[in-house]
């Protein structure tokens, strides 16, 4: 019932309810009025009939009132009494002596007792004075019997009820048909408005006949067309800027500028738990192919390498590939080189199969290195370039037989799912232009196996290959629910993998789990990587709707990292987008990045989506992002990630506490 009042009753329900209430009320009023009118009529008729009988019978028996002929008078009265219309006929002489008294004890039959109790009929008694000559001989009293009147009234009531009920059903049927014709276009208007709230712009082709609904429909259609035009215009501008500034036209990969922005957004976040590896691939035979064959053949050579890299490296989680110049590619991956050894072997095998006599200097050279925190782009590129020229010294140490096998990874991940410990840290996303108000806390999960911390990047990359990320996500949610129950009024964001997003089983599990743990139905956000979302936007949209129906909001993180059109936003019922950190790093010096972020704000705010910015390290960056219209801000400048401390672990009574700085952002 509370849900009904929260969502409101539909106009259709209210109108139908009002018509039904009025019709039923009219029905009962009609029946009651008809019954009461008939009752009064029968009551009057019984009185008139009794009076007529008393008068006529009195005149008839007047000559027989002598003692020797009184039996004749009584016989005449009995003949009339036996008709059954009278309850009593009594004759009293002048001395108040009852000469004869005829009484009918007959009960009312064929009429329900409840009807008799509800509708009262009084038996009228009428009197007539009898004279013997000029002398008063006595009085004759006649009392009508109510049985026949009750029977007549009951039959009339049934006919009235059935007739009125038939009229009620007919009227409601006609009203239903009329209202259905009226409300059909209103339902279309409601659906259109609902779709607009879900960022889906559709035109209502059916224009209602009713003037008011016609006006509303045309107004919403005009609003939808204006929003669509604005969205298309801003999307085209942003796409043109992205293609011009950040995309290599031949391969569709990010260019050098895109690489520099992405590198700068990661290099200061590198730790032992979050490593970054850089891989450079050069094409030593490109110049020879351009000179001996044609530049078109050279472009095909470059494109072939690009496709190979994307097929091998592109499957690694959060890994990006860039083309720095004509013959140089570089990839940044959130893993260390030990984890990437198998990938390096796979790439070399793929290149070996493509090498032929045209590649006089070899098909491709590859170098791989770990990036240290704070490293400069120049130093990293120099070391990789040297590795490509003289050969990667670490490559000779790699042997497939010494690598951690898939079976070993499966055993490890399954053990973590079954018995591994999960700890959490949080980082607030602060509302723009506020002191300590939160959009939400982003939650970071950390796994421990047999007392040793597990690298999340390696863990989820292998879990994705082994189709186990869904189980890891479930484990994170189950473990985090204890913290959520302790802080129900604060909003938290959990990262959800691509596999979980597209898994119908996961959505069904989440729906059932929300019934047993209703705390997750409010103040919870799922963060989804943009690359994962773009895998199948239609399916993702359906599952996001299901997640939203549970009560969980959705945020698209690393927004803009795909360097694709923003058109996919149309139709996604999401609450936030979090701009990729690569656009934040050079925002103070780059008008293109400023224009990009401002356009994202304009597009998203038109959809009712809040825009968040992350990796904020400088006050100047914070200020300009607020000026550009961002709704939420995140970064070490505001507060670095801090651990959630478990202070008590006594069965179900687990207690968790945040650090002092984090508590300032709690509601």
C-alpha cells in the first residue's frame, strides 16, 4: 500500500474507481428508493383495503346482528376472512363484548427473514361502526395480513435489483469502452514520458482527439525533438574533436597525444599492488615496403599488425593500445611483466606466422618493461626503443613450461572464492562546490589468500579468461553487505565486471539476494567500465534496467576512454558517468580537454546524468572542473583511498569503522 501512495494512482484507475463508486452508489440508491416507494404504496393499500372491507362487511352483516341470526353474520365474515388477506376480523357489541374474533396465525412464507427484518410493514387495523336501526349495535375491526404484501414487495425488489444490476453492467461496459478510447493516447503519452526519463527519445505518432491530450502530446514531441537535435549536435562536435585530436586515422587506435594523457593519468598511481607495464612494438620493415612496393601496402602492413595486437592484447582487462607514429605501437597494461610473459609469447607466435620475404628486417620487434611510479614518458620510450633495437633482454628468460598454468590459476581463484578473505578501502566522490558532502564512496576490494595479498589486476584478468569473475563479484557483494548494513544512509559504489553485466544468472541472483538483504536496494551504485558496456549496448541496457528496478544506480567509469561516439548514452538508464583520468591530467593546458569535458557535461546534464571527474591532484584542476560543471570530484587532493577497519569479528556482530577524514563525508 505504501508503494501505491509513493508511486501515485494512475488517472485511469482514479477515473474508473470514481465511475464504479458512483455507479454502485446509484445502483443501491435506486434499489433502496424503489423498495421504499413500493413499501409505502403497499402500506397505504393495506390500510385502504382493510377500511373498504370493514365498511362493506359491516353493511352486509348489519341486518343479522340479532342474537338469533348472529351466526349468519359470522358466516359471512368467515367467508371473507378465509381469503387470506386479513390477519384478524373482530366484532364487538355496544357493551364491548366480543361477539366473534377470527384470527389468522399464518406466517410469511417464501420471503427471507432478513428481508422481513430489514423492511418493516405494519398491519393496519380499520374500524366500522354497525347500527341496528337507529341504535348503535357495535364495532367491526378488520386487520390486514402483511404476508401477501411482503411477498409482493419481495418479488418487486428482486425485479428491481436485477433490472438495476443489468443497467449498471451495461453502463459500466459502455463507460469502459469510452474511457479506453480516451485513455489509450494518454497511456502512450505516459510511456513516452517514462522513456524520456530513461534517456530514450521516441516520438508519439498517435495524436489524441481530446484537445488537452493533443496539446500535451505535441509539447512532449517537440521537447523530444529539441533534445534529440541538441544531443546529435553535441555528439557530432565531440566526435569530430576526438577523431582529430586523439585517434589515429589508419588504425582507429589512440594516437600519441592520447597515449601521453593516459600515461600521465596512471604513472603517479603505480604501486606494488597496482603495477603498470609498457609494451612497444616497432615495424622494422615498414620503410622497405613503402619504398619497394607502395604506401598502400605499407598501410596494410600497419593495419595487419594493429588487428593482431587488438586480438591478443585487447582481451586483457583495462589494457589500451596506441599508435605513436608510422611504425611504432605501444600498449599500457595494469600488470607486471611476469604476468604478461605468456601474452608476449602469443604475440611473437602470431608475428612469426605472418613473416615473409618482404619483411627483410623482420616482421616486428617487441620490448616489454615495468613502469615505475613517477617515470617520465621520455625515459620509458627511450628504454623501450632501445629494447626493440638491441632485443628484449627479458625475452630469453621466458619459457612456456615455467609459466603459471591455467589449471593452477583456476585452482587459486576457486580457492579464493571459497575461502579467501576480502578487505575493503574507500575513497569519497565529493559533490562539487561543497565541503564534505558525498556523491558516494567508491569501494576497492582486496583479496588475501593464505595470508598473502593477491594482485587484483592479475586475479580479475585470469578470472575473466576462466569465466570466474561473476563469482568474484558475488563474493565481493556478500562480504560488503556487512559494511552496508552498518552504514545504510551512505551511498557506496562497487565495481562490477563485464561478465556479471551480461550474465542473466547474475541478474537473477542479485534480484533474489536483494529480497534477503533489502539494504542493497538503496544507496548503492554499480560502476561499469565503458569498454565493457560497449561490448553489446542493447543487452547491457536491458540488464541495467533490471539493476535499476532493484534500486541500484549505475555509473559508467573511464568515460571517453573508448574514443567512440557518445550516442550509446541514449537509452541507458544510468545515474553517473565518470570521465577517464586521461582527460583530467592536461586540462589546465589543453583547451581541447576543457571543451571535451564541457561538452560531456552538456550532453549528460541534458539526459539527467551527473558527471564525475577523478584523479584530481591539484587545487587548480579542482577549480576548473567545478567551473566546467562537473557534479562530483574524486582524487588524492580530496582524500586518498583509506582502509575500512574491522574492529570486531564475533560472528554476526561485525563492526567496521572508517578513518576520521572519511567519516567527514558520511551522512
